[in-house]
């Protein structure tokens, strides 16, 4: 029995005559009403027994099952709350995707720092689990996108009353299991067939006893009782090898898979027919996947056993498929040919729904974070469509799911998908060449292409592993694709978890005992002078090696660096001294540290003065950032979210997530809307609501600039735009003065930067642009408004002249090659070689060589470029490419046994340099131009030597 064995001894089990058994197949302990049951009920210990024989009395759609669940718990005093987005990093910074309903309440609610939105509550939360991607389609039950129906209760021990945001016990294990049994009973389940498997849960530093609820071979729910925290001295040692101790808070964390419950009610061959019936019909028809009655019967029987293909439970999926083939009574190759097209279609349907969730919630495909995961799913889906022969546009497939999920941004979703498909096509063209090179390398070494190379090919070029296998097969190279390939890729990029680095500050310990600093700038953001008491002064070594000081006050008007806004600067004065405040930082615990060039004295009364002009410039740019972001969302779409921001006194920048470059017309429209805000002179207000109240009223878009801690958060409202923000702002938008967008650039895939100036900085930036235009007009001797047309005309003329020069060079080369300029002709076993000195640039030599080769002759040309010299003096530092000395070009017609690279190498060595290239065309040179003629004299001998080699 496990360390937690006593935690599973429930009074409810005793009341209902449950028996604790151990599975004869896998050995796990479970609880059942059937005293004679020998197995736990979960595949591979048992098969799905509800297919064709639904486990509930009535058939439910997804929508009907969701409503039945939520209503059941509403009737039992649970408050129904709306689901959160699938992009969990919109309200927490430690994960990327929502993988369970409890993610909505971690870490602030589960730790007791803030209260839950309701207690108890019920929810149906859309989730995405990237780690299941390789199982989708194969097991009959796995979906990457799913809804976790749940009920939660947040409890705290009596002895901890007053320490947490909730107290007392709402309900715990017995009532949770009772609810599960009652729900199953209401739906008509045979409760004697229900098993509760003991399976302790661990994750994120917490743990607790848990039950997996199994019925008719399907896992329908997981009941987690989060009550433990990781502690080296803890009483419980769990399956991850760590020890855990009890917490003061304890949380009911349940998860009921909506798709599984719907499947159970319908008894279809797989969960996919229950969840995506219309889409599967469409895809099978589009791809031409059709079965005879006999084939359909085989596929149907195999579906009942497909739970045995779970890559988490079997070492070799293909071996497991072979076992299924034996049980069905067909050859494994025949079974594979029958089920793989259908498995692919199932995966396409699931992935399309996953993409609808991701893109519908505003995730923009990119190379990092949630954007990378969205791109990975999209490209895999496109490849699956191509593999099975689905020719419907991918944006159409995703839109089918987006419509069902009732997303309002369907046009943007389709636009994003179309853009990504085109990017993928371009990437494939480049990446295929890399695969061919890699296959040749491993073919020479006689080795298979390893998994690390497959992952790198996918990461860098988007090349799917099956495509690598196809290309490698042409070179006779094996490729071993792991069953969990896509899970490995997702894990490399977080897999839904956001990596967090442990941050430590050398200053933290010394300020930890000081009281929180009172922040005066929130009371009056226009005020820049104040009085305070010096609580502590810490001497430290400055960057220049001189003494510097960290000063802590009881209160301050100085804004510490944060949220992309630089720290205020100014002075602290006593009757005896004035020190410069050079930087201001805030530490955990709310202690603000002022870094100064002098010691004002501990215990002294000081007068603080913030640099007023600098503060106001920063305020203008901070409020302008909110205004520009709001305008960008109106122009580009609601998917636009802040990826970073930085404010300065002369300009600011805002990085937003967007899937394509911003056009000039869009820039002008963003600027127009932003300045409308300014001219309307709207109030800029602040309030401090409860976190859940703010999220309920405004959604998670309030967290554009980051996710603040605490039960109350500060909101800044500018017109319709509302954001959680700790920075300083102007009182009305008219105080911004003006906003001028200076430029945009794509700083990484999926992220575009807008740079802009506000107030007098906007005027200065505009004047600088006008000055540059005036100077250009003066140079061109035209009026400023004529500069674009004149510049375009000059550019076209310059291109035309360049083209004319190239044409003249080619004509000259043809004349030279045809005998207009003589060169030595050498016979090479029936092929003529022309050896000639030709002083000119490298382009001229190449053109002439090409003309000679087209005449069927070997070309050996050498010369000195324009501005070069025949003198060898002063050539020590010249590059060995002949750019300022001697240079050679060798061209060889097809079928002639002379290696141009070898010939160039020999000639270039004679002038102190080097060179090379492919056998048919090569170039090189060296610094010793004086040796050029001697090298050309040696050329016939070099040619004959290379020919006979």
C-alpha cells in the first residue's frame, strides 16, 4: 500500500459497500462495488465495452452533455463561471496553454493569496495538451483539444483562519466521490461497473491523493485532492521520488472529459465520431476514404481495441498494432492500410479544432511560446491533409470548427491560416534541400538519421518526419521516427509550460526587514516634490569604482523602473546636503531603493524633487502606449496583444503580436485613431478593483503589460481601453499633445514593433523628417513634394545604365572570345584551351570565360582589375582573392576531363593566393600581380597535368 493509503479509506466507500482490490493485470489498487472484479477496468487491462452499447440511458451531443453537467452542479449550490482562454499566459506567466481547469486558479487562488471567483464553482474549460498529440487518432479516445468539465472547492484548515483569502471547509473527498457517483447514476450508468483507481497526483510542487474514474473501459474523470506541498522533511514520499507535507489550504480539483462523456452516451466506434461527426463525414468524402462492409467491420472491431495503442503505456506502437491485428484476424499490413487513413482524418479534425481554439483566443503563430505550438499544430495538420489526400483549404477546415465554437473573429482566423500555409510552402522549398544534403552525409557514413536531427529539421525548416523518411529513402538512408515525436518537439518549446528562471537579488536580503514603501505617485501623478524620512542607507561600490548609496525612504514620489517605464531621476535634500537620485528600483516586499551619489544620512528628514520635465515626457509616452495599442487592435484585429514595450523621453516602442507586416495605410490609420483619442481629451482614470471583478468586467486583455500580483490590481482606463498598469500617466489624453508613428518593423516572426513619439518629441521627430526631406529636395534641385517622383526617376535611370553596362560587357566578352583579342590556344587531346591575359573586373573575366566555353573551348583567363597594379610592392595586406592583385577565371565545357577548381588553385598559388570552385567553373587570385604573366605562361603545363591526373 502506498504512503497515502489511509487517504483513500473513505466513509462513502464504506457506506456504499465498496471493496478495495488490486488489478491482476497491472497491479494498481482500485475501489469497486463488484467484490469479484479482478481488473481495474482501464485499457490495456480491459477493452472499450460501450462501443455499440452506450453506457448511458440517453444519447447526448457535446452541448447537451455540457449543460447536463453544469446544471447538475448548479442544483447543488455551485456557481457556474465562464471558461478562461486556452492561452493561459494571458493571466499567468508560468505556463503557456491551459491544460486543466485548475490552471484558471493557479497560483494565486490555490495558494490562498486571492479568493476564487466563487466557492464552490463549476466550469467547462477548453484545454489543450500538446503531450497527447502523437496519440490523437490512434487510441480512439485522445484529443489534443478538449473541454474539462469540473467542479472545485477551496478549503482552509480552521487553525489557519484569517491567514488566507478563504477559510473553512466547503466539502472534501467523500462529497466529491458522492457527486461523481450521483452524476453517473442520473445518466443511467451501471454503478457496479464503475471503478475508482488510486493514482496519487503530483505537479508544480503540489500533490495529493487522486482517483481515476473508469467506466466500461473509458477514463471519464479524475478527482484530485490537492493538499500537499513539496517538503524535504515531509511525511509522504510519492511517485516522483519527492517528499510532501500537508498544506493549510486544500483544494478539490476535478476533471470530467466532456468528449469522453459524450462518447460514452453515443457508443460510437471512437470519440471522434461523437465529437466531430459532420467534419469526419466531410473529410472522408473529400479524401475518398471508403470501405466495403467487410472492411468496415474490421475497422470497427479494431476500434474497440485501439485503447491499447497509447504510447504512454506501450513500448512499441506497431507491435501493439500487430496484437490487435491478430485479435481481429487480419494481417497487420492490411489493418494498417485500412485504419491509417481514418486515423489521419481523426487527427485532422482534432487539430482543426485545436487551431480554432488557439487562433480564436488570439494566439499568433511564431517561433516562440504559444505561437510556436500553434505553428507546429498548423503545419502538422497541413501535412496530414496532403498525406491522406484532403484538398479542401486548411483555413476552411479550421473555420468549420471556429464556427461551431462561435468565435467572432473567424475572418482573422482564416487570414492567419492562409498566411501560415504560404509561409510553410516557402519554408519547405528551402528545407527540402537541407534534407537532401543531410541524407547524403548519413549515407556516406552508413548511419540512420537520428531523432535529434529530425527535431532540428522540424524546428528550423518545418520539415515533417515522414517527409524526411521519404527523401532519405531515395539515398538508401534509414530514419527512425519515435512514436512520441511531436510531444518531444512540444516539450522542447515548453509543451504548454513556460520555463521560469529563478531570480535572485543581492539586495533582497538587506531590505527584507524594512517596511513597505508608501508610493505617493499614485495619489497625485502630477506632483513631483515630497518629504520623507530616510529609513536606511546601504553603501555599495558604483560602476565607476567610486562609493555609491542605496537609500530607502518611508515614502516616495520617485517611480521605480518597471513595466517598460524607466525610473525617475531627481534629488534628495537635507539642510546640509543634496544627493542625485540616479536610479530607482523596487524589490519584493514593496521596498523602493533610491540609488544616489551621496549619503543623506539614516534617520534624516529629506525633501525629494523628481525631475519634472523628464517625468512628464515619460507620462506622455506611457499613456500614448496604451492609446497606440488600442488603435492597433482596432486597425489590425482583436488578436493584437502586447509582446513588449519600452518608454523613453524622446520616443517609445510597442511590440505587438501580429502575423504579417504592417502596411503604410495601416500605419496612417493607427496614427489617425490615436490622435483622435488625443483631440477628444478623454479622462485617464485609475481604480483598484478586486482581481476577479476586474477580470469579469474587462476580460484578460487587461494584462497587456504583464500580470500583477495581489488581490487588488490597478486599472488604467483611457476611453474604451482598460489595462492593468502600475506606471504613471497624464490626467487627460489631451495632455499627450500629439502622437507621431516614426516607423514599424518586424522584429521576429509574429511580432511587429511600432515606434512613436508623443508631445514635443512628436513635433521634434516630425521636424527632423521634414529637415531630411528638405535636404534631399535641395540636392535634387526640386520642390520637397517632387522628391519621391524625382528619386524614382533617378533610380530607374541608374538601373537602366547598369543594365546597359552589363550588356556592353557581354558584347565585349563575345568579341574577345571570337578572336577580337588574341590569346594562346592549347590543344588538350582534341579540345582547344584558350589562355589569355585580360585586364578588367571579375565580371568581365567571367563573361568572357562563359563566351569561350559556349564555343566549346576551355577558358583560362587572368588579369589585373581596374585600379590594380603590376607592382608587387606593398601587397602584403591584400586579400588573396585577387581583388587588388592578379585574378583568374577558368571555365570548362561539359565532357572535358579538366577540373577548373584544380587549375585555378595551381595558378593562384603562383601569385601568392588561392582559389577554387566546382569542376566546370572556378575563380581565384592572389596579391602578386607581377607574377601574373609567368603564371599564364605555366597554364598549358598545368592544364595537361590536371587532364592526365
